[in-house]
C-alpha cells in the first residue's frame, strides 16, 4: 500500500510539473514593446508624466498589459524615481508636485524624463526619454457692459539663452469648456498667439453650465515638441444655469440609482429575503436544540 | 427493493468505504485537473482577462455558459428532495441524498465560476456594498446564496441519524474520521423530540426550496432575457431554463446512481425499477423541454425579424449549425427515443443516454450564451481596425479553468461519497420497518 502511495505521489508531482511547465511555456513568447512619454503641466502646480507601452501586431498597435515601467531621473537609470504598473490600455501616469518636478530639471532649465519597461515573461525591455522646457499660461476673463465676454490668454515660455520667461509668439493654443469626456471647443480649432504671446476670444453666451452657471474653461498648449502640454483651467460663472426639473435618476425608478429603487421592489425583495432567511435561521436554531438535547441526554 | 432484515446488514451495505485502486486513480485525476485549473487561474489573475478570448462584443464566454450549466444541474436537488418527496414517491428515497450532493457541489461551483469570470475578483464585495437592487445580477447573487444555504441544510439535516450510526457502528476508522462523525452528528441520540425537529425541518425546507429553485434558474434566465438582444429577448426564457435544468439534473442523478450501483454493488437499493422510473421521468421532462425549445425557436424563425434573422440562420444553417443540431439530435431526440422502450431504461443504456443528455446540455448552454453575442443589434464596427472584431473561441486558459471547475464539482461529489452514506440509511430502515435501536427507536413514534 505504501508503495502504491509513493507511486501516486510521484505521479502527481510529475503531472503537476508538466502542467505548470506547459502553462509557463505558453506565456514565454517575448514581444518587443515600444514606449512613448508625454508631459503635461497643470497651471495649478502639479504636472504629469504619462507613459504608454504598446506593441505592433500586424498592422495594428495594441497595448502592452501587465508591464511595469520605471521612471528615472538620469539616462544611466541609476536614480529611480518610481515604478508603476500599466493599466489595461498599457498606460500609466506619474503625478509630480512642483518640488518633485524640479528634481528633473537641469542647469539649463530643461526637464529630462527617462523611463524603461521592465522586462517580464511576456515582453522584452524598452526605453524612452523626453526633454521639455518650462512654459506657463495665464488667462483673464473680462465681461463688458453689453454682456460681451472676452477671454484673454497669455503664453510665456522659458528662454534658455536669457534664462528668462518670454512671450511664446506664434504658438497654437486650444481653448474650450471642460465636458464629461472631452473639450467643447471655443473659438477656432487652434488660436495662434501674437508677438506678446496672447490670444483674445469673444466667449459665447449660450453654453450650458451647472445649476449655478459654472463652466470650467481650459486653455492649453497641446503636445508641443519643446514644451509638452501646458494646461490652464479656471471655473467661471459664464454658463447658462442648467435646471433639471425631471431628472429620472433622481426619482424612484428601475433606472434610478441604488438609493432610488422603486418602493415595491425594495419591499417585495426584502420581504422574500427576510422570510426565507428568517426561516433558515429558525431551522439552524432547530439544529441547536437537537445538539443541546443530544448532549444533555448523553 | 429486496428485503433487508437488520441494521447491521444495512450499515454494512451503505456505510462509507475506502476507495480501491480505481477510486484512488479517479480522485488523483480530478485533483490534477483542478490543480491545472489553479495554475491557469493564476495566470488569469496576473494578466487579467486578456488571457481569455473574450472581447467587447463577446463579453461572456464559456465561464458564463458553464455557470448556467452548474445552476441547471443543481436544480435536481429540488426535483428529487422536494417535488418527489412531497408527492410521496417512496421509490425516490435512495436518490434523495445523491441529488442533494449533486446540488450542493454544483451550486458551489456556480458561485465560484462567476468569480472566475470577474476581471477584478478583489472587488466582489463592491457588489454587496454598492449593488443596485433593480439589477438581475444582484437578484442572482442573492438567490444563488439562498439556494446554496437551503441545499446544504437539506443535505445535512437528514444526515444526522446516519452520522450517529456511523459514529456508533464504524469502529475501524481513523480517529479524526470518528471525531468528524461525532461532531457532525450533533450528539444525535434519536429521541422523539429530535425526530420531530428533523421531520419538521426537512418538510419545511422541501417546501421552501421549490420556489427558491425555480427562482434561481428563472433569475439566471433573466440575466439574459432582461437584455435586449436577439435570442435572449424572450418571455419564454424562465420556464425554458427551468425545464432544461430539470432534464440535465435528472440525467446527472441517473449517471451518478449507475456509477454508485456498479462501483459499490448496490443493486438491491438502486434496482432496475428505480432506473425505469427515472427513465420515464427523464422522458417526460425531455418532452416538456422539447415543447419549450420549439416555442423558443419556431416563432422567431417564422417571423425572421431583422436582428434575429442572422442569429437564427447562424444556428440553423450557419457556423453554429453542427453544434445546434448535434445538441438536438444527440442530446434530446436520440435519448428520448431510446428511453421510450423498456430495454432503453435498463441501467446501462440509461446511463449512456443520460451522459449524452448531460454533454448535450453543456453545449446547449454554450449555444444560449455565445451565438447571441456574435449578432449584436448595433452593427459590428471595426475593432482596432480589424474587420472581424467579433470572434470567440475559448483559449487554453478558459478550457483548463472550465474543465477544472467541472472536475472540482466531481471531486466534491467524490469526497462526499467517500465519507458519507450516499443512500439514507435511516430512511431505508424507516421504510423497511427495521429497528435502529439505540439510534432510531423513536422513528415510528414521531411519525405517529
């Protein structure tokens, strides 16, 4: 019998090893990924480094899932800043405070970011770097007496030669209102700045805002080769107050939120659950009585 | 059933026995398959659902069809333990516990396979914390849990006298096993009061389990029917699912009782008469199921409404036609034809056709879930520029996890068969008027 048991345990060990090896083997065809970095500066003070890992499959690009990306302060990858896993889109974002961002800045005022995909069982390693200069956007919101609304934005960029911020002339700025999924454009698609680095737009009067008429207005320089993305955001009461007299989600209905389930449904389902589970508790209590009488008798 | 004269004879026949070589090999095989499933699940946890072939269009794959299969097969607990019991069908007494063991093992894996289908199983608690009571998914979770609880109680409570018998009569067993029987028997002594509680509880549970069992499969059908999609948008779905579940559940009991009869030599308990009756029952259930199947496909096929047309064509004459007609012919028509004859209801032929029904039922669940997702009402646009965005064939990980879940449920059944009497000894004794003193002296008294 002992021999039989030994044979079984060995058989199981071999079979488990084979199965595990089989599973690992399927996961070991390594893919060469690509890595792309982008930089977004928010005028509120924070900034982001966004990394996207992807690979080419046929004619299409697909996200690399399950990889870890290391962010470094130097090209030799000795000063690690952070390691992060990508999401299902193969992306990850590192948030930087003003102080954190200054650690990436060199003596010429340029920011250098280095990143590397850590190799794993599925993907090979890949590297990328990004160098950007500092830029700022500021905006004024003016309302004339005849209710004309004017938005005036100024772009300033860092000049390495003079080591000063100078107006960013002839650069394209996007302007719009922040919506749930994207930016509702205001003005032209791209508004080129003048010699003073400024744009001036007359703002429409009929954009729906929240219930108080608030709009979040965004001015941005987008994916510039030298400065990355710079984004200015401000909430202004320039919208038309939006009232929701009949919000179906706010009333008790099938499509309502969990706190707005129809009363009949809450009552019926709760009653059924309480009745059945109450009865089951009563049955369990019966088991307790059986146990008690059994042990008392013995 | 041939007359049994003493409790010792009954205990000798029905007490749990050590596995022989075949039993050990079978258990080892199941353990290996389950382990392989764990390895695959590890890779799924690590890499996410990307290891499956599910996508935006075919977002439910064999995990969900397997879930529906598990729920269906578990319904047999209510058929045998409740419906036949309440209709006073004494011949079904030896089947009650087999049916409950099948129900418990399968409903457990129905719950587990749903978690496997979740990309983020760590967020399972969110379902309870933030779930909307308006959602059929929440109803399904509630009803699966309730059915599991009732099935466990319905398996456990009638086991008490038998566990006490094992505690007192099985001497040459390991200490832990004896201790286990001692703990699980709750100090059962067979007093009149204990029997009164037992009978009352079992009868009550037998009544409660019927609406819950109908509920579990109806609610599962509503997961589909409450969605506006071709093939699912049907008012027939609730009763159709229930009818199909009774068929596969009855087939599973037949299959298991044949194995038990053959392996444990229990011909006088699981006799040909029981097989004959189960065969007739399966024929009746299959015909009811066929009636619903005709209802389910004939009216949409007659109308050929835009949206449903492509699905029906795909099932009848398209890519899914071999599977569709295979299920109807080998899973329903041939088994019914065989079982119409007395010779077809003998143990071996019945065992063979029951297994055909079970396999057909698994593929039927595949046909319910996947082809519909191939035919969305919204046009299938290119996905990442690939024209054929709609595709699905289970990956190696999906197969190994699904097969592991099936093996897992069989492993639980095997373990329960190894350590519990799978035919109720005290109920047989009660029926045969055998004195079970000192364990069951009060049976007749409590009944009177």
